[in-house]
């Protein structure tokens, strides 16, 4: 991370502590894609095998193949009468984060998304210190309401 980004973050933090009410200039949020979000078909599906498992499989080619488990039918994803998918807060937070990662200069780490509410759920972004600049954080936070509005058309929060 560059020293300029660190300095800008420190200046913003110090000015807010000392009572500086100067806010960042109004920055237009970045445009969001008009396509519906990609919702995983089965959220309980295993991600991938670990490197150690792959290394064990490569090192023992003579070993007998493991007993294959019978294929399970994909779990039915619950939907509402409107056709929206019912997802837990963690899955919705992953969707929001995935959509935000498509934006320019979005940090690869140090960002957390909190989903809260019920019928009209909402999302909140928090950034770790020095993960992004104050101006970029403001720009990303301004993009969240539009993103949440679009995601609400496809997803409901499961309680």
C-alpha cells in the first residue's frame, strides 16, 4: 500500500477526531451491472479439494480408488411466492461482496459486509484500516444502496 493512501487515511481519521466536519466531496457511485447476480445452485456444495488432498492423490497413483459416494440430488433452494430465493444473511453478504468486487479499485481484503433487517433487508460495509482510501470507501458505500435495491428483486432474507 502506498504512503499516500496511508497518509490520506490518517488525515481523515485525525480530522474526524478533532471535530473536522468536512466530508468527502460528493462522488458519484460507480455504475452497477444490470444483470441479475449469480446465486450458487447449492450453497452447501464443497468448494474445492485442498492442496494436500491433491498432493496425496498424485503421490499414490497405485492406491485403490476410494469408494464413490452416490450422487445426491441438488438441494431445493427455497423460494417465495414471488419467485425470489430465500438465502441466509451470509449468502446474501457473499453476493453483495461479489458484486462489489467487480468495481474498479475495490480492495481484495479488509472488507466485511453485514446484512441486517427482515423484509427490507439492508447491507452495511466496513473497511479495515488502510484497506482503501477514504474517497474510495465513500464511493463504495454510495454504491451499496443501488446494489441492495437490485438484489432485493431476486433475493429475500431467510430467518
